[in-house]
């Protein structure tokens, strides 16, 4: 018998048949409870194998907490932007440097393939919950890569609900996928999850279509200027990216 109960298996397609926003949110919360219970029955070793994090979660050297990443070359929107001069992806850091090493590429591909594992969500809950228990309440979703589908976003919503003591931040250029999810939930997201939509062009303001959602820009001169360049490239005490009250974070070209 699978350790994953049926109520934990929820998809965007299934949610589309639920008649009201309130009922959809209840179904998502019920799935999160079931996934959390399934995660409790996993060992850390099993969770690492299931999720492709065989060496554990990522530990960004210049920001707090833990992270996960998948290959930037699999980005749906970002891969197209990478070919456009002056786009925010044209010099993507996740397509060069250490990210090109064979061992790093293999690890990212393993995590990408693991997204299809039926216990991936439970495995991530286990790993992130363990990190949070050790005093790391900040988590970056995708230090490389981006959401792959609406269901991928839904799984991260479930993870955030299942690990309420952790604050999640997901930078994303997948505005179409995000808006579709928010239409299903009536704009609701867990309080501890910030999906920050990224403006596609360096120097550009957030597109009007992003109105009402937390955003980020690159050298636009708008919003809160990322302090990292004056702090040795580190977050320091700043946690603006994780705070939904910060409408726009303006980064500098890497």
C-alpha cells in the first residue's frame, strides 16, 4: 500500500471541477495535511533519493536558509529570454560558471527528473521541515530554473502549507502559469509563500499584467533597491524578497 493517501493527490485539473474558490482552498489544505503525514513516514535518506537531493538541500553561500534548483536550460520562458539581448536572462548566471560543471549539471538533471516522482512533494516536505527544525526558516525555491507547470506551482503551495514555520520565496518569469493558479484560488496563497514575478527586460518596470503581485526588476530604479552589492553580494539582514509587503525588489545586473 502506498504511503500517500488519495486525498494527497490533487491536481489543477481536479481543482477545476471543484465549484467554489473556498472549496478549492479546503481541498488544497486537506492535501497538505495528508502530504505532511506521508512525509513523517519517510526517512531523510529516502526523501533525498525521491527528490534527487542526494547530498541534501542547497545551501546558498550569500543568502539565508536552504534552496533547491533545477536546470535553467529547462525554463519555459527564461530559455527564450536568454536569447534576447538586454533581457534579464541574457547573461543568466545559472548557465555559466560552476553550473556548467558535469557534477552540477548531473545533480540538477536528477532533481528535474525527480519532479515526476509521486512522492516528490512529501520528500520535499521532509527535507525542508528538517532544515527548518535546525533553525533555517528561509527557503528559496529555484536558485536556478523556474516553475514547469501549474501543477508544479500547486505542489509548492502544498509544501508551504505543510511547513508553516518556513518562509518561501520563488522568483519566477512564468507569469501566465502563476496567474492561472491564482484564478483558481481567488488570489489566495499561503502566507509563508511569496511568488515574485520578474520583469523580463533590464531597466524595465514591472508589466501592468503583474499589478497586485509582488515583483522584481533589474536596474529599473523602482521599488526597494537590493542592498547586496553594498554588502559583499550577500543578503545580510535583509529579507525583502521573502516579504509580500515589499511590492518590488530592484536587483542589479549580475
